[in-house]
């Protein structure tokens, strides 16, 4: 496996902690799903070294120790869950920031060209001179994705990239990413909430619950009625559509949980 | 054929994208530079003796052709003061701008965070103890050192508050608390000092550049010449902070390290500026605001634009302090406050959105 994490432990507060996580990622698309507070984002932040955690990370069989910071800088693209939308820099400059490792006071022709190429690919060229604080949520998300991809990372980690996107853009973003994963043989890890999109686009799915890995494997293996009931407390029906992808239809809040709990709390 | 032509035009248009943005910013910088230059000359020409602007320019470029009196007024009396307005204005502005960047708060500035008040207290302390215990020649150095120590102390307090409490309002409230505390301490000190020192301290608290000398100009200049290139070297990293600390961290930046470094640098600039000109508020708050609306937050342009705007504002304030009421020289700090307060209100209202 290309990227392996072993014995990852992290304690921040009872809500954001990780308990002995062992996972391996291949050169394809892995989706991480799970309820709010299950540790998905925390795990991503641990992998990209924003949170300092215990445990080991191996890349292509080699254990990363002191060079981890440099490795993240060079080879990992990361799209955080939240970012500020009031920045007063242009879209062009924001995407250029993705080349942070190589930026000097003078921006080279090559760097300029790279930014223009990616703006074209993401259909953002018409916004190049606009400021970040003038963009819609969806446009900002595409700019941030462009920023995380421009350095051509070998590993791409996206934390809820579908937030703020309409259905068309959700599909188009996932199409772009899965194409990239196959063309460039990238390891793509996407944290997402939409199980159906995970089933459609991911080669592997990891389900997290309370800071632990609940299950992982191919969508066929992971997506079961039991899992949905256990993790989300929802009864569901799962069938396979014409394209051979699993589709989960949510029926109702599972019988054993108190349906009216929320209402009575209000 | 048509398609080829189109695509070639498209490529040309694209490469214009970035160049046009850069060109616009460069023009803004040049315009600011011209404004600074003109207000500098006007500053030299105004005062108890109003001089002709052409005489001022002649005195600067070709002093032999003018009377000794004009030359003394321009070159000996006014030039060090007008230069201090430019240098201190630029310093306070860039310090405020970087504080806003690292604390991610448009309301941050040496004045609103209480750093000026802390430096002011440190300076008073050195004036009192300095006069009592140190030889006179040491006083010139003790004041900046004391001012620096206290401004650094308060900067780190603000910084740790910002780290513990992430929301933007808390930092400013902590700054107000610090500001009140040091102002109160300063007032207590003034009860116990002889009149001679009281006058210096009061001058300080109101902000004045009238005592500026070439030696002081030189110190501020050297600090700016050392610190600004370091900030320029970090300009891309600092730019990424405007998209939030998560994004900056995602780009591989050690956010904490960068913040600490830049905070120390801003404190150095603040304390050096403040210790010679006293408490001059709002320059560090308003200049970045104006500079941002002119060139945006890309720091390669944001840094010089803030400095030029600050220099311009303090220079104009210096002119106003001399001409607003005939025959009276109003303390500079009062002028900048009158200009700055409406801006502060606008910023507070915008921040609330």
C-alpha cells in the first residue's frame, strides 16, 4: 500500500480524539464517512501534521520521521474543512499560494502559466481578477481545490469539499478528482457526508465512529443496512442501480432510537 | 485557422490577467509615493513662518541660492521633524498591518491593543528612574529600551489571549483592558514626578514629533531598513494567513512560528516609533485599511502600500497640527485621533457583519 498509518492516537478533548487508528490507502479514491464528531477531520489534520499525534506514517514502505514536515510540504495537497472567505486577494493570487514551496518575491513565467492552466481546467479563468471576498461559496471551494492541486501532490486530502456546492458542482468536482486520481495515480482521501456519493465515486470507504475505525473496505463490503443503523441510527434500504453502484435509500430514524427525542427536547 | 487565432488571443489575454493586476498595484504605489512627497514638502513649508513651496524645494536641492534664515528653518528646524513624521507614520502603519495579519483582526493596531500605552508607561518609567539614577547621556537609550520591553510584554499578553480565545472580539477587549491599565499606571506615576518630567510625560501621552532629532530619525530608519526586508521575505506566508490559519497550515506553513516572529518584529517597530513620537493613535489602524482597499492583501504590495499610507497620514496630520488653529500647534496625537475615530467606528460596524 502506498500510504499507511499505524497506531495513530490523539487526544484533544473527549470529542476530538483518535484511538489507535491503523489504515492503508492506495492510489485511488478513499471516502471517509461517519457522524459529526467521529474524528474524520481530526484524523486528516493528524495526517497533514497540523495536529501532533502519536503513531507512525509510512509512504511507499518508508517510515516518515523527521522528514514528515518536508514530505507534507512537497507531496501532500490538503483542503481544510473551513477557510476564511473575507480575504482581499485575487483568485489568481489565491491559487498561486498553492505553489508556496517555490514562491519568491518575483513570480516566474512558469508559475504564472501553471496558475493559468489550472484556472482553465477548473473554469475559473473569468474570475481570475476577482477577489476572494466576492466569490460565492461554491466558487471559493473550487478556488481552494485548485490551490491544493496546483503543486501536483501525490496525496490529496479533501475535508468535506462538497460543502456549499450544488448538486451539479458536487458531481463535477468529484468527476474531476476521480479522473485526477486515475490519470496521475494520486492517493485521494475525501471526508464526506453523502453516503450515496461515496458509494458512487470511492474505491474504498472508511467508516468512523467515536474516534475509531468502525469498518473499511470496498463500498459493497462496507455499505450495509446494519452499518447505517449502527452509525447513523437510520433504517435504510440498499439496492444496486443500473450502473452497478449501490444506492442507499434512507427510510426513517431507526425504531430502537427514540424518534421523538429531538422534538421533546425542543 | 480561426480557432488558432482565437486561442492565441486567449493566451495573450490570460497572460495579461496577472500583469494587469500587478500594473494597477504598482500605479497605486507610485501615486501614494507622490502623495507622501508632496505632503512632505508642504510639511516643510508650514509653521510659524509660512514659506513658499519653491523656496523649500530650492533649500533642499540648492541651499546656497537662498538666505541663511530660510535654510535654517527648512534644513535645521523642520527637516528632522518632517522626516520623523514620514518614518514614524510608515513604522506604525506596517506594525499595525502585520498585527492585523497575524491576529486575523482588522481592529488590531499598536494603539487599540494597548501596546502604545504600554510603551508609553515604559517610557515614563525610564524618564523617572532614568533622571534619578542614570547619567544624562544614558537617558536617550534607556527610554527606547524601556518602551520596547513593555510593548513586547503587552504584545505577548495579547498574543496569548488570542491563542486561548479564538474569537476576534476577545483580542480587542483584552487590548482595551491593557490600554486602560497602563494609562492608569501612567497617571499614578505622574503624581510623583517633578514638573519638568511631568511635562515630558504629558507631551508623550499626547503624541508629539516636535522634539525629533536626526539621531532619532536615524534609529527609526535603521530599524525599518532591517525589519522590512525580513517581512518581505515572509510575504507569501503572511499573505496566506488572510485565508485563515487552516489554509496557511495546509500550505505547509508553521503558523505559530511565523506569528511569534512577526509579532516580535512588529513590537520592535512599534516601540521604536512610539518611544520618539509618543502615543499617536489610529495610524496603525487606518493606514492598513486604506492600503488594503487600494492594493489588496498580497503582502508584496500590502507592506509598502501600508507604509506609504501611514507616512502620508502622519505627514498630513503634522501639517494640520500647524495650520488648523492659527498660532497654535496642536499635539499630533489629537489630530490623528480626530481623523481616526470615524474610521474605527466604520471598522467596528463592518466587523460586526
